């Protein structure tokens, strides 16, 4: 059943414990909560499917580049992308994959714009910090 899971011994790009790309989900064996991570990556898989994969990747890159151009670091640009906001906000909801509406990520674009207007100066830029 799609997406197909691939397990890795290390973190992906030495940073991430999971990655969804095309019909695959890569999962690091270092993850502490595989169920939550798989749900998070399946949300990304559904986002990609509904946007025919290529349009998801292009729009994801657009949100990331705009955030970086506004002076935000990698982690803030990654974490506050509307696609990531949806996935993080709903990764703990066991029913979300069944109840998620089409293009649900679009409802998070407003949050993205709110985050862009915030000043993250002086705050730690680690992956464990949620601003």
C-alpha cells in the first residue's frame, strides 16, 4: 500500500528522522515515535498526491525561499511552511488522515504569513525549539 516505507540507519541529511518524497517515506530507525512520524509523512504524501507531486514541491520551495529571503534561518523557513504547519498540527490525531479535507494545507497559509511577520531574532535556531 502506498506510500512505501524505507528504513534508514541514520538521520536523513544528518538532520531529519523522516522524509516523504513521491511514493516513498524514508524513516530513520533513530526516531522515538514511529507511529507519529509515519502519520506526519503520510500527511505530506497526501499533500503531494493532491498537487500531482511536482506542484507540491514547487510551492513548498516557494514558501521556503520567501521565508529565507525575509531573513529567517533554515529551521524557521522549514517549520513554518504551510505544509509543515499542517503536518505538525495534526500528526498526533489518529483520525486526521481519514477526516482530512482536500487541500487542507491551504488553511495554514494565514499562519505562515503571521509567522513571516514575527521577529525571530535572538531566539535559538535548533530543531527542538518551536517558536
